[in-house]
C-alpha cells in the first residue's frame, strides 16, 4: 500500500519546507527586533528634545516677564537740551515752522542774511545735534527738519529757544 520510501521522501520535503519557513520567520523576527531598537532609540531622542524644549520654554517665560517689567517701568529718558545761539534760533525756527523742504534762497530771503551765513548756521545746528536732512534735486540743495525731532521739540522742548520780548515778537501789521 504505502511505500515507506515515498513516505520518507515526503517527510523530508515537509521538514525542509518547515525549516525554510522557520529561517524566513527568524529573519523577519531579527528585522522586527532591529526596527524596535531603532524606534526605542528615536523615542529616547524625542524625550530628550521634549525636555530641552520645556527648559527653553521656561527661560523664554522668564525673559518675557523681565521684559514686561522693564516696559512697565519705562524711566523717562533725560533729554539733553541743545543750546543754540540767537542767530541759530532764527534759522531753527524757520525750519520748525516750515512744513516743506526749503532751499538756500528761501532761507536767505526769510532771514535777510547771506548764503554763506546760512550755510555756517546749518552746519553749526547739525554739529550740535539738530537733525536737518539735506536733499539734492537738480543740483539744488533742499533742507528740512526731521519730523520725529520736530515732534520731540513740540513735546519736550529739546532745543533751548530763548526769545526776548521785543517788537519783532509781535505782528508788525498791528503797528501800521
């Protein structure tokens, strides 16, 4: 009926097949173990990064609280008064009262002074810290007082203006 030889061959084939399946499963198990180790290593890196981020977050919170305290207790800056001569005051007031850029001709005509005098006064004002901006258009120089400084002058009186009470303080048209 059954041949013993064929049974042995069939058993041998089954054993070899099972052995091959076992080897394949062992390979898969090794690959899974390697992946698990890699996952564990990445997880530990993530935990480390998370701890560092929490530390940075605490430091940033302390920095923000310090900045909040600083901004709440903003001390008034002591502005240094700029002292200018009476002649420089005339030119400064011309800049201060004029809303547009002005050239040497306008300044000379308004102040009834020479161009060299006006140039010297402008240089002196700039040296003393008055921010006068110069623009050249078609080879002609135009000057204007910095708008932020003009606002600061209005609020804080940075430039020390001393005007003596004379007839030139009043409207000359009243006298006519």
